[in-house]
């Protein structure tokens, strides 16, 4: 079989974890599988990089740089020593070189007091840049031939949107040429999360973007399967940190996973299903710490189910925006003006609802998009197109997902009756056009309780009968 295996930050956290990955890869190699690997940064490293880079643009001094470089150096060297003792010299000096580069870039950010989206992308890619060579060395240490490539070298070409770029169709052919050849003789280790534009400028694919890299590369090499290795047994009926008896689902459809991940089920990057779906490649989500568990299988048409609702997802980093103004009543083009200006400011609108009087439009956006959204809408206020814009941070969105909801009457009634009985106040409702998703907004305090109520109502912790 030709397999693309992706290991997330939780699966590469230390030398022990890296050795566990090498065990998995060695086993498949012995079976004769062709393997390509995508890896993330070690858990927490991307966050560290973002925090320091962002602080430097307004910092009074550059004192945040040295501790960051020291901590990255220490953590990666300890991992390297444990996972690939024979390569400490060779790979250690490669890591040192990278850290010196990173330090210089961070100093430049501080001196210029400017962090552009382009330079930020460059900095945040260092987590993957530092980790991938360690995995490559650990494979060689075990006698498995391996080479290390960044996302651009692997053939991922993207749009120029820094921080949220999308793969271009011509990536497929480039990946096939580059990686398709390599995996006949070795195990290529590809740095996740990044690609580059046609001009060769580095871009990143959005947070959790290594899942997306995995799917892009998997599609490019026409993999038989794509395996996403993480720290839980598979995709669960709800985030296990919120619902302690959440259950692993044996199978889901591409559509269901897209609906779940769009609303923030952290197991998968929202765009990561699309490349696999295009090539009809089976995706598995598996646990590095429990590899014998079958995990979750993601396929075109999930298992036939009696279940109408399969899973819930909860996202608390959202904000509600209310746009009021009598000027909107019966005036054509107001909605167009609102959505055009939001798109121009690259604001991603997650949910929309319009009152029947037309005097009010409510939107849900990702929290980081709130400031650009409010700035954009204030322009419309100045132009007299809308009268008032207010916003509220203290909200969260819950999505109820299941392909069986399409054409099953009464699910909405059941959801909102259960919430009403539990005294959860629903502020806004939206049904996706696919009908595989009903989502709603409640106050932040009510979010976990809303999940609990619905998890019980639809008996999601009980095994399927078939
Ligand atoms: P990785 O580093 O492997 O990419 P992530 O931390 O990005 O891992 O994603 C895995 C985590 O996602 C799990 O540890 C779990 O806490 C969280 N999670 C949220 N929603 C779900 C869900 N529906 N099913 C499984 N895990 C979920
Ligand atoms: N390291 C990146 C992040 O933390 C990408 C990934 O882990 O998938 O978002
Ligand atoms: Mg992830």
C-alpha cells in the first residue's frame, strides 16, 4: 500500500514519542508499504513562536528573544539526543544554524517594530523546520533511508494569503514528480503547515495546517490511504475535554468531518478533507499512543446509520456582531455592501441571521476576525448604510452534525426543546445548506452545558447497534 502518514504536535512531543513513530513506520516498511510522512512542530512550539513574534513589534526591548531561542534549542537537542544519538553532531549543527537564522529574523522584527503577515509566516514555520530533521535522523538511526523536505520543496504551491493559504491545483503534479519518485527508495519526511507561492514566497496553511499538508501530499502521490496520527483514538462524538464520556466514531463521511472541523473540532484542519475527497482517498484518524485501536475511518459515504445526529462540536473563540439600522429595511444592496466590505477585509463569517423586519443582521465571526470586521463595518456607518454596530465576545457556537439529518424532520425541534427544558437560552440559529449541520449560538457559560444536554438527548455515548 502507498500510505501518507501525518504525525501531529502531540505525537512528536519528545524523544519517546519520536521513537514510537519510528516503530510504526518501521512496521509498515517491513510489510512493504510505500511511506511518505508529514510532521508538525512539537506541541506548543508554534504558540511560543507566535507569542514572541507578535510581542516584538511593540516591545520596549528585545529580551524575549534569547529565552525563546534557548528553550527551543534545549528541547530539540534533548529530543535529538534521545531519538537519534548517532546524528547529534550532524543534525545538531543544522538545528543551531536554523536557530541563528530565527534569532536574526526576530531581531529584525524588533528593530523595525514591524511584523508583516509574510514575516510572521516565515517565523511560525520554524517549529516544523526544527522538528522534521530530528525525525529524519531517527529513521536513519533505525536503518531506514530518509530525506527531509520543506513544504515548498515537496511541491505544495499555494495562494498568497499569508497565514491562511490554500493549495493550488498544480501542486498535484509537482508533488507526484518530487515525492512519488522519492518514496520508491526512502521515506520522505515533509514539514507540514507550509507551502510557497508561485514566486517561491513561503506561506502557511492556517493553524493545524499539517492536516491539510497531509491531505495535499496524499492526493499528490495518489496514496491508497491517509493516516492522521494524533493523541486520541479517533474522532469523537464531542471534544473529550468537554464531554468525558464522548465516544470514538468508527466511521464518518467526508461531509460530516468537514461540518465538524469547520466549527472547530480540533482533530482536523477545516480544509484538510477536500484534497482527499477529490481523489476519493480513505482517511484514518489514529492514536500514536494506542496504535492497535482501529480509529476513525473517513470515507465518501459513511456507514448507513439509524442515527440522525452523530456528533457535536463546540467553539468558544467566536464573537457575535449585531448590525442595526432602519435604513436597511427594504433597501436592496445593504447585505451586499456588508458582505463585500467584510470580504475585502478578509473576515470569515461563520454564521448569518437576518431578522424578518430586515432591520437587523447578526453575524458570527472567529474572534481574531472581530477587529477587522468592526473596522470594516464602521465605514458603512459613516456612509449611512447601517446605523449601529455592536459586538459580544461572551458567546460560543455549537454545531450538531450528522448526514442523516438531511430530510429527517423534527431534529431541530428535538434539539431546541431539549435545550429549552434545560434552561439554555439560544441566541441565534443557523442550518447549513448541506442540512448535515444545525448550529446555534449561546452564551459562553452555557456552551458546555448545551453540549452535555444534546449528547444525552441523542445518546451519543452509547455504541451503535449495527
Ligand atoms: P495534533 O497535535 O495531533 O494535531 P490536536 O491537539 O490538534 O492534535 O488535536 C487533537 C485534540 O483534539 C484531542 O486531544 C482532543 O482534545 C481535541 N478534540 C476536539 N474535538 C475533538 C473530537 N470531536 N474528537 C477528538 N478529539 C477532539
Ligand atoms: N504547527 C502548526 C500549528 O500549531 C500546524 C499543525 O500543528 O498542524 O498550528
Ligand atoms: Mg492538529
